[in-house]
């Protein structure tokens, strides 16, 4: 099992200018991670393609594998022209992933405001989502790249919706980046949802949240789930997810891919990332 960190965990420092993405990779390597996941927040590899080789060389120099490349997208557009723009932009992102040397790439599929995220709306939009995903997955196949959808964004976040999309797309190289914490955003139990979707996972994100019920507004720093409950990012292993049960399920499933820690709490990103990686290593060795 290869445990590493997403650059997203350090994105606050990258956006502030305290770190560059190359600094972040160096920090992750110095800490002893097995891999780094590249999430272009605070930098753009389409606008700055010279960074692609620099990232690859920095990862090599620090002994890190580059596990995954994760980008945003939304196939729900007002016109066919705008839809095709999304598809073509994602194909260029596939080229970036190939330049990075990765075989895994996560891209978003669709998002809608919470009032528009009903299952009826999902089924209505399914055809256009499937069409977009297939075009990108078929393009990525020539490079041996598996594309994936992450369970986030409220609209394609519940475990059953992710499975519905995967089966409808029906491509061997389209799976899911399984984020164990994001199920809470649509009020699903993480342990149950993880067990349901592990067979479809090409990548696993380990994330943690604090959870408070809708009638207990904790104030600043929290956001609401689709059902109105309150969530706040936590250091992995310190939040309200039963991390031992989740990691036990991952281990028992036979999943042998990358585990990527995502930290989005209020603590210093370096502190949160270090403790989270330590906790995952410890729990993995104990279960």
C-alpha cells in the first residue's frame, strides 16, 4: 500500500505564495510519503506547461511517485458549443496527465446548486454526463490512463449515483476516486458508502470531518451538508469518521492502490498533513 499526500492539502500555502507546488512536493518527499497527487489549485498546468517537466523532475528527485492528476469540469452547460469546450479542455488535461507520467486522472462531471440536485434531475442530466465522460475516457485510453469521477459537488456525490454513472458510461478505464469523507456532504455514512464503492475505486482519498446536527450551528468555519448538517474539515483520524472501520474495510477489500491524504481543516496545513499521514500509517499497521 502506498500512502501519500495530495498537493491540495497544502493549497492554502501555495495560494498565499508561502510555497510553490515544487516546494510542496519537496516537503511531501522530505516527510517520507510514497507518492504525491497533483491537484492544480494555486497553479495551472494548462497555462504554465513548463511546470509539467519541473514537477516530474522534482518528484523523481524526492523519490515520489506521481499518483494522480485531479481537475475540475462540468458537462452541464447551456449549449452544445460550451459542452464541447469542456470536453476539449479535459482532453488537454489528459495530455497534461500523460506529460506528468500518471496513469490515473480524476475529473469532475457535473455540479448543480443543492436545490437542483434531486434524483430526478440527476437522471435527466445523466445522458449528457455519460457522453462527456466517454469522450474523455476514450481519448485517455490511448495513453493507458484511467479516468475517474470523485464523489463530490453534491450532485454526483452519493454512492449510488456514482455507481449509476460508472455503469452507464461502461468503460473499463472509467472508475471512481473514492473520497471517504465526501459522502458526509450528502449525509451518507462513510463506512457503509465506502464498502459499497470500493469495488469501483481507482484511487482512494482519506479525509476527515467533524459533524454536528442541523440544530446545532457551530458558527464560523463550518459548512452545511445537503441535508443541513454542519461539517468542518478535520485532521485525518481526529474527526467523526470511524477511521479504523473505514481503513479496515479498505484493507479487507484487497485494494492495493494509492491512499492519498487530503487535509482541509483549520489547523496549519503542514501540521494537519503530518498528523494525518502518521495516523493513517499507524491505523493501517494495526487493523
